[in-house]
C-alpha cells in the first residue's frame, strides 16, 4: 500500500483483493494481523472477521437482489460452501438469502402472481 492505512471506502477493495481473509489483508497493507485488528477497532469499531462477514453478506444481498442464486453468490464471495453462507447471511439480516430475490417480498413468494 502507499504507507497510510486505507480509508473506510478502500477497505472493501482490499478485502476483495485478499479474498475476504484477514491475514491476506494484513499482508497487502504490509502490517501484522494484530495491527490490522487494532486498526479495525479504531477505524471501523469492529474486528476484521466480523466486518468481513458483514461486507460479504451485504455484497451477497446485492447479488441476490440482481438475480444470483444463493450458491452463485456464495461462490462469488468466497464462502466455503452454500450452507455456511446461508447461516452467516441469516445471522446478519435475520432472513434467508433468497428472501431478497427479485419477486419475493418479506421472505415469501408473491402469491398474487397466479402461481
């Protein structure tokens, strides 16, 4: 990196480069994992792991709302498997991923579509 720590907006780009892994993020920033933890606590009021999970789930929500399947979103965002993704997503949003799919409202299918 350029010597200074990334801004809040730049962290997302670093996370993507690091495949959403804190150790790789620290390496990209040329700091130790412990320094990364201190930086996150100071700048983002979170741990790197918690922040990364929330970021992945937020990005997944965007993908699913554009028509991606849960499985495709999980793969795109480097989750180890679909079941793990669905569990983490539900922890963040309180609803399963496909409840945000196009044509779904409040976690149920649109019953007025004639199906």
